[in-house]
C-alpha cells in the first residue's frame, strides 16, 4: 500500500531527479534566462569564477538528499582553416553516460519509482 497525500488522497511516489548541471547552466545562459543562473561568468575574472563555482559546489554538498557526480573535460586541438592558427579548447565528456548509468542502477535497485532528467 502506498502512502497518500492526505489533502488529495493521491498516492505518493518516490521520484529521483537527475540534473545535468553543465547542460542546464549553458541552456539557461544561451536562452536568455541568465537571471536563473547563480554564477555569472561575464562579470567575473577567471580565478573568481573558479572560487564561485567551488563555493557553489560546496553549498550543494550540504544538502543531505543530493549527491554530486562529475564527468571530465578533454582538451581538444582546434585549427583555423584560413590562417592555420592553433588553439585548444576543453570539451565536457561522459556526464550523460554517468547520469544514464545512475538512472539505470537506481531503477533496478528500486531506489525510486519515477525518474526525472533535467538537462
């Protein structure tokens, strides 16, 4: 028998939300919803951004029902076809696979009844 919402008589279900923070952040930024982003990279110097991100991750770690998992970045060589200039940029990798793996494991373990992906 499932617990129910005493106000509506609706059965409650255990829901686990998975958030791809990297995609969420850049999606909000690129869609003009900057007011919903706590970290604003346009107004910070590089070191200040790192400190602010670290502070944000530290704040997330204090939430008892939240766990944080990290993908990683790969350095990717870029070459300008016109002038042959070379530079390097970083590309985030494996976060989507990591999230999918956790979702499958939680579904099989019965950790939750419903899963929600925010990306």
